[in-house]
C-alpha cells in the first residue's frame, strides 16, 4: 500500500501526488529593471569568460596569469596578491565576506542576488534570449511547443540546442582556465594533450549548464536552491521586495473598457496578466509573497508600461517594504528609500563586511615575506661526537615569499660555543652562521646539524635567525629551538 492508497477512500480514484511541470515561456519586456539585468548579465559573463586571459607581470619566477588557482604549486594568485597554503584563512575570510554580503543584500533588497547575479539566473536569462531569437517570443514559443514535429520545428530545436551546447561548453572551458595557464591549456585541449581531469570537468559543467539553464530553469530556483528557505531569516518588515499593492489594484476590472466605464468602482489592475507573462519563474505576483519570486522586477517593468498606456500612475507593482505597504495602504507617507536601506541592521552587516575586508587587506599588506620553522630530529635526540661535543639535528624550513631568489644568512643566537652546518656541508667548516640561497617563491627544507660542548644544561634554548638582504629593506625572521644533551631524556 502506498501513500496514494492511504489518502483516498476505497473505490475512489487515486489522486496525483506530483504535478507535472508546466512550461514557462517568459515574454520579452523593456524597462529600467530589464536594462539593469542586461547590464549585470553582460558584466558577470564578461568577468567570468575574460578574467583567465588577463595577464599580470610577476617576474620570471611566477606565472603571469592575473587570477590563477595553481593546485600543482599550491598557490592562489589574484593580481598582486599571492596566497600560500598556510594562509588559507584569507580564503576563509573571503567566504565569510561573501556570506555577510549576501545577508546585507537580502536584508536590504530581498532576493536581488537571485534575481540579477546568481549564476543560475544569469545563464538561464542568456538561454532564454537565445530561445526568443530562434523560436520567437512567448506566443510563438507556446505554438511551437504544441505543434507537431515538422522539419521546421526540428531545425529550430537543433539550432537552439546547438547554441545552448556551445554556451555550455564555453562555460565549462572557461572554468578550467582558472586552474592552469589559459593559453597553454587552450591549445592542449585541441591537441589532446590536456589532462583527463580537464576534459572531465568540461563534460560535467557542460552537462549541468545545458540541463539547468536550458530545461530545469525555475525548478532549480524553487525546488533545488536552499536560499529561498533561508532568506526569510535575513528579512524583516523594513526589507525591500517586489510587492503587488492590492489595496490599489483590487478589485480588478478584467479589462480596460470595463475599468473606464465604471470609474471609482474598480482598482487599477485590469487583469492583463502581463506581470505573469514576463515572469521567468511563472508565478503571479498578485498572489502575494511566494518562494518562486526571485525579485528580478521584470513584472514591475511590464506593469508600469500598462499603467502608462491606460493613464494610471506607475507603481502598482513595485519595490516596497511591509512597513511602507501598510503605511501607504492607510494613506500615510512612507519612509524614504535612504532611510529604508540605511538602518541599524544593514549598517551592522556593512560594518562587519567592510571591517573584515579592511583587516584582510591590512594583513596582506603587512605580512612577512620571510618565515622560518625548525623541528628537532627525535630519533636520535642527540649524538655524542669525538672531541667532547654533542650534535642535534634540525629540519629547518625557510619560506621565501618573494618572486625572486634570495640569498639569506642563517645564524645561531645563544648556545655558547655552538656551531652549525648544512646537511650537505662539512663538519670541519662549521660556523655560527652561513649563507643559503632560497629559490623564488619557494619553501626550502634543509637539514641543519648543530654541535655544542658536552658540558651544559640538559636542555638549552637558543634561536635560529635568518636574514635576507638585497631587497628594498632587510628582512629577519626568528625561530626558537631547544638543544638537547645527555640527561635530557631522563
């Protein structure tokens, strides 16, 4: 027995538990918000496709791609900033900024991210424009969908899907260019020399872009995306969102003629359904707030155009807050847009967002370009040498974070009578200090032997000091260490 059997009395027809998707064919519209969507779409697509090809000169020892996630070299480059693996907290900071920025936008203007800049929205919008160019506008698309499969329909479908596929392939291809030198990888893709993971990534992203942007569209926004269910916690009565002003539009006249023949009886809404026709998710904004509304505001453009044609004031559908809606419905004046956006909640979000960003910029600008780390070898802890000396071994790691090789001086501070030499050096040439060359933008790991007189404390603290010269200024880094003698293990 299934759920349908439990829900229906015996002998009655079984109800459908799932409704088949109804096609959504958004109508083209012109207006301020449509132009804004065009601008943001072109900007975001331009940034996505062009960024991997921008060059940035970092010298002969580092890649010249402006934005590069170098997995092999374990580096992240963004123009003049280079992030090392041990600095992953900068990436965490960027993610926190993105989260707070999303909270800020949502608390101010609702799901504006969903309506304008979300990748699903941007690519779906692009695919819909292709669809209008091939199949025609809304009515033509509906007729074509219902028409039998003739040669004309096949040609249109193949043409449309072919363009979608090219866009999807370009999308997957652009993504992998962020992880390798773009010109080199581009050529290797066509010669068959690219790594298998590159082809696999393009294949996966091509499939997802083609499917989600071409066929699933509003289903992703309504059913798959978690943000519509989270956003309510970010919004309050002062958050702007696309609103149908029912106190002004109702009762509907169901036609211009009826409205004009009965002045004062009906509201401004003539039930033309233009707001529904242009909606990319197929909802009716007049039914109130709902999960399918991505606040793209195309319904505002459509409604304002109709209001202008019938001589009514714009704004029957408009960006409004719950607070201002109640005030306007009661005939009171509404708060200004400036007061609506700049309020304590949004200012707190902005302060946190800007504070984290400024702190990260300060940290990047003032971080050390030279670091040292020393780990004592524990097996054995010490070795007794002829001549009355004790030797300890240390794995010394010197990090050169500049894009040029640097000659550095490694020296001991403390440990009276102590000397040291590199693992490949000669004990007879042991000194208190020696020079070492660290390659550009590399971490040099070298074994350093330290010897000191047998007499002394079982455990004696000292310091490794590494000094780099030859740049704009001298840089020094310190690392505390401990020297062990017989008796230290007890």
